[in-house]
């Protein structure tokens, strides 16, 4: 699991500091807090000049699963008119923080509830293009509810985001699906499953292996043997792993894939670098995956 130590006082250590919107800079804007920066990036772009978005999890070394909220996080939530949480058991600390800082009229967008997903199901829905589409639409609707006088502005922002900002993301997905659909790949964590399915790749890794790695629990012996054998026998053409969570099991498969000359590509759980937008981050990862698939297949 990713890790980010916290000082005993509850204040974040310097290496884990997050960015907080300045009260001066956000004057007159709709204050929004997102638990994680992948949703925060989308919310910020959809809100444009009418919205000030503060993302809590911005450091790639911070584990959203086990993050401990700070006093400054509570203050940001208390000021917010809208809060965005992932839900699905991923960031329970965020929902607790919202409950502890109630405000009349605040809109809370819980992605899991929006998608009808419950704890135990795959929480990594920012890797599901169809889920991302539903979240985009809901954010625009929520902005319009909170600021109806600017409805036309938010509609325009939403249309522009779809047509312009997501263009490379959508183009790369379509290209990979058309050229490499059905290619067998392995993956280290459940974060890749929704995207891999969208791309039409044949995901050979047992989901129980990927889920265990993502949750930081022991991987079953049978799953270890299966994944090791897939690499050793080159049943998979590409190995995809989360570069922010290189557990001993993942390290072992990385070594086996390298020994078998299987192309390897990485993904990350949160924006990396954190200065990237959601679509820049995703498009870069898709381009890297496409290159790995090309090396593996020659297509």
C-alpha cells in the first residue's frame, strides 16, 4: 500500500502537504472540496472561473485508503458548498469528515452511490471511462443546482471538456481497442480492471490477486502460482503494474516478466505528476500501454 506518515499532532508532515485554495483567490467562487485529485481535476475544469476546487489527496505517496484527516481538511470541508468523495469503501475518512462538519445546502457527490456500487466492489471507478462520464454529467448538474444563474456557463464547460480536453484520452482508447482488442495481458492491481475491460484486452490475472494487492492483504498461494506461471510461460503479452504500490508479490512478477522479455508498463493510483490534469495523466498512461502492446505484438 502507499504510505504517508502523519505527525502525532495530526498535522501533515512536509512531504505529504496538500494544496489548499486561498480564501482570497476563491472569493466569490463556489467552494468545492474533492477527497482525491483525480475527481478534483475534473471538477476544477468543469467549474472554470466560477468554482474553486480544493483536493485533499494530492501527493502521489499518500494512500487514500488509510489517510488520516487533519484539522485543515475539516476547515476546508466546513467552508465547502459541495464535496466529492469516491465512496465504495475507498475513502471512508472523507465521509466521516463531511458528517462531522455539516452545512445546510451542501451538495455531496458520492461516486459509489451515484454508480450504485457498494463496499466490496471495485472502488477505482476513475479508471472506468463510462463511470467518468456519469461523474462529469453529475458534477455539471450539481453546479447548476448550486449556481443556477450560471447554468449556461457550466453547460458550455461540460461540452468543451468532452470535446477538447478528453479528445486524446478517447482517441487513444479507441485506437487501442481497435488494434489490440483480445491481446492477453496481466495486471498487478484492480485499478486497471475497468480500463482494461474498456480497451477490450483479455485480462488473464485472477481478479482475486489484483484485489488482494490493491487492498494490501495476503495473496493466495494458488493466485501467486497462476500469475508467476503466466509470466514464465509468456501467456501474457504485457504486464501492467501500479508504480505506486510495488509489493513483494508485484516485485516478483516484475522480475519474471523482465526475464521473459515481456513488455512492462506502469499506471498510478493518483495523478502523477500531481501537476497533470486527469486527462493528461490518463492519456500518458494509455500512450505507454499502446507502446508496450506494439512491442509485444508488432502491430
